[in-house]
C-alpha cells in the first residue's frame, strides 16, 4: 500500500484550543500541568485525525507551544545568557520570556526578534547566537512526544529542523557567520539522532527548507558536511525534507545526502521532478509533495495521479510516498466545520484533513484503480464546474483592467513637489509623532462588534457606539500629545478581513484559523472570483474622526499586496492579475478619502516582503507588479494628500529599492526588536522620502523607558537626516491595553520632544528633506 504522510499539521486546534490555553496560562488562570495536558490532548487529536484521513507515517515534534524554531534553539541550548537563569528556574516561563519578553521584580528580559518563516505568514523567533558558543543537547521534549505518539499506537516520525537551516535562520549578536558554529552543533544533532534511534524511532524527518534558496559556497559546503557527518551516525532512517520551492542547482546536495528518503515540494518545485527521477540513488525513497500545503483549493487529481504514476513507473511504487507539498501548518484544519459556506464554493475547497484524504484517494488509485474510480470522477466534476463557473469571472472587472492598460493610473507628481504641498497643508513639527493605526481592542470594543453582527445592536446603535470609541481615542491621542492622529480601527476585527468583506470576490470561513505566531491566528479570506468595490468602505468613519480634531487625521487602508498575501488566492489566474484588481478597487477608496478631506492616507503593506520569491532570479518580476499595485492604489490620493505606508518586518536590505519605488511620502517600519539593525539598509541606500522607524515593540507587554526610545532615535538620526524622521511604534496597538498604551506613547512623545529641543532653532523649521 502506497504510504501517505504529512510533514506537519496545524497546532492551534480546530477551535483554537491552544490559543485559549496559552492565554489562560499567561494570565495565570491555569498552571503548567494544565497547559501541558491541553497540549497533549491536541497532539493526540491531531494524530488521530490524520490517521483517520489516511496518513500512516505521522510527524511528531512538529507541534509547539509557541514556535518550532524556538523549540530547536532550546533543544540545543542555544539561548541568550540573559535568559538562562529564568529557564533554569522554570523552563516554560523561560521559553515564554524568549518568545514575548518578561518583566517582574527580578527579571527584565527582552523577547527574541521575530520574523517570517520563509515566504509564509508564519513568524518564527530568531535564535541569537554568538561566535565560539557551545551547545548542549536537551532531547527530552522530542523524546517525550515520540513516546506519547507511540503509546497511542501511531507510527510516529520525529521532526527535526536541520542544522544548516537552523543556523541560517538564526542571527549572531556579534555579526560572525552563524555557519561557523556548525562543527560545534553537529555532535549534538548526532547525539539526538542516536537518542531517537535508541528510543525506537524507525524514521526521522530532517527539515532543511533552506535547500530551496540560493546558496553561497559556504552554505553548500555546510550542507555537504552536515549530511556526511549525520548520515554516518547510528540513527533512524532519515527523510530529508525541502519545501517552498524547487531545489534547482541544489539537487545534487540533496540527492547525495546519504539519507534514505527525499521529500520534494512538487507544487512549487515541479521542475525538480524529472531531473530527480533521473538521478535518484538506488533505494532512495521519493516523497512527492503533490497537493498544495499552502492553499485551500481541491486538486485536479487526474493531473496529480499522472505525476504519481510517472514516478511509480520510473522508481517503483514501493519507493513512492505521497504527501502535501509542505507542512499543513499553513492551512485550516477541517472543511467539515464550515457548514455555512456557499455549497458550490465549499465543493471547490480542501483544508488539512481533505488534503490528506485527496492523497489517500491517490494512493488507492495507484494500488487499486477500480475502487478509486467513482471518487475520482466526483472530484473531476467539481474541478470542471469551477473552471466553467460564471460567478468567478466579471466582465466589468475585465473592462477596468483594460482601461488601466490603456492609460497610466499609477502616476503622482515627483516627491519634492508633493512634499511642499503637503508640508504647507499639514504644518507638522520636526520628528512628528504618530501611531500605526489600531488602538487597544478592548473586550468592550469586541463585544460591540459581536453584538452588531449577531443583530443585537442595530446599525444606528452600532455606529453611535463605535463613534464614541473613536471620540475617546481622539481625545486620548490629543492628551498624549501626538501630532498625527488615527481613528483607532475599532470597527475592524482584522485588517484584511474588514476590507475583504466589503469587496466582491472574497469569501469567508467561520473557523479557518491559521497560526501567525504564538497564540495569534489569522483567518485568511478566500479570493475565489474577480475583485471589485461596490461602495466606499471607510470614508464615513474617517471623515467623522477628522471632524473631531484640528490635528491631521490619517485614513487607514490595507494595501493590495497585503490583501493578496493574507488571503488564500485563487489558483486559476496569475496572482498579479488579482493584485491589480484589488489595487484598482482600493484606488477608488483612496480617492474617496481624499475627496472627503482626509489630509493623509496610510496604505499598510506589512506583507509586501513575505511575498518575495525565495530565489533571487524570481524577485524582479514579483517586485515589479507588487510596486505597481501599490502605486496604482496610492495614486488615488493625488499630490496634496500625504501617502503613508507601513511595513512590519526587519529584513529590508533586499527590497529597499522597491520600497523607494513605491514612492510613499512616509514609510513606517518595524525596527525595535532588531534594535534598528535594519537601518543599515538606509545607510547604503539613501532613502529619498520620510521614514518612521518603530521605536518600541508592540508585540511585547514590556514598555521601554523614554531614554531607551531616545537612544533608538539617536541611532536613526545618525543615518537618516532629521528632517526625514517620524516617530512611531513598531506596529498597531490593538493587542495592548490602554494603561500600557498610554504610558508607552507618552514616553515616546517625550523622547520626540527631547530630540526636538536639541535641534538648533533654524533646523526646527521644517527643512528640505531631499539631500
Ligand atoms: N494599521 C494596522 C494596525 O495598526 C497595521 C497592522 C499591521 O501592520 N499588521 O493595526
Ligand atoms: Zn505592522
């Protein structure tokens, strides 16, 4: 029987049980034992579910209480000195301190930096290493879950993030190359392999997704060295897993690894298949990642079956395993709970469970074609139905795209011209202070939205209540002394869903949660058809907010690229066509905000970078259409309305030119977790417009002092002309509470005032920003 397996499964739980447990634990409502018991229940349930759906080799150790990269760091004792005392005292508290920061009478600990896991919307914690450090193996957590799975009767395969990917994903605090630590690290990997072997693991899964990226020579050598060192130790059989893209020129590295099985992502890396088939070493098993672990569409099983047959013909059925392209972490768990979705749309979808069922059906089709026939025919009908559906394609959207192609909708006046218009209109002091948009989403705010959605509040009552929240928020901001205000985003549950609900072409699940980081989840909308905007979406709220204050108010939108990346995107047209459709829809909204008198519009693009293809050769094309989509949206503002954008990640160096090409008047970026390291990008490249480097980390409950923020700003001043600098937090404040928000922003405004007071009187006049 052909083996079906998965590389990983969602952790959060169909009802976000892990989120609830974690948050209760952090609030001190449940103890460590209870949290661990709940985690165990989830793991068992998920193995059970995968088994029922037809998977036979089940991953273990893919589950995590917070993040698997953090788990790996802990497993090898790779943690900053500052955290070791707390870790020794209470391991779990230490783990969460690394993830979220921790302040009490005895400790004041920073969280690790957080960044995106490859090109996904999952965030991992960046391990902090230093030259010459040592490692120490702590295998108990992994051995524990392995025994747990086995005791429950499952064929469990421990998942281990490989040493090279681990080091490449880490950073060093002294700037030394992390790969230099490989030799110190490998003996501990070897010891882990042996420990798993002794514990009775038949297989282990070694994840090396870094194989799907461009490798320099040092990294290539590191792979060769690591594989040969590890292949030779007493160990279980190893499934080497690469995903998120083709191996391309790294194929030989994987094929020569000396391991027993290789997993390929054939959704994104289909080009690898034939070359790999031609060169697969004798006896090596090929795990074919056939259906998409990162999207929610049902597969064309005829196509996949042809691929599976092709593989079986070349290497034999007994050497073929079937799997999703990557871990299922990136899709919701089970479509069965979506009882209210439009039935036709629902028939087009597959979540984690359905993906495994698809593979099980393919396995049956390989082994016993007769039995699989009717189910294959049923799926064929569904796929055909979607291809032909008249609900998907809208003539008026096609017409709008044609207009765009005919004239350039992306043009604004040059920055210098816009800047003088805007400066006059806004009259801001140097180092203007602002926030990124959202203010605390208190339970009160959430209840109002829930009550309105449930029909317990009518539209008028709802409007009046939200307006009260907006008014209170405006007063707070004035009292704190901020220069550019926001309305607070109280009407939004989620920055993508809010807009998607008002645009045509999007659909929504009720339980389709996907982990973003730790306990934070998102419920990505599904773009299933052409996108357009039937009516204004935010104008009433923003106009009202501006009417409450004489200070400039920002209209707040989510940008087209982020709308795209944080949704499940249709797979029947190229992504850039959908991006263009969204951009044209949002452009209308920007124009409406400008017409309503908003002097500033912020178009958030926090996801621009995560869509960046992993391979350099694929990037220019992506950046071109992504920048174009942003500019089309921004151009709706005209020249006198200042356009801001916001991005939250700290790896800027490789896209800085594209950020400049977006030509927003002001860009605010996340910097505080990386202690302004990303400003390096701006040293090398003279960013022409204005910049707000975030001065404090909103992901952590820790509030830095005014002096700390001032120090970050001073660093920024060293590389960016003062006249270009804005002062703002890293990101929106919706997850924080009011007392800490008030305190943090007051300190931030204090830091900005200190800076201003140091400017010579002449420079206090706004000066020309462009050098
Ligand atoms: N304007 C949004 C907010 O403040 C931006 C969120 C984000 O960057 N992810 O919540
Ligand atoms: Zn942000």
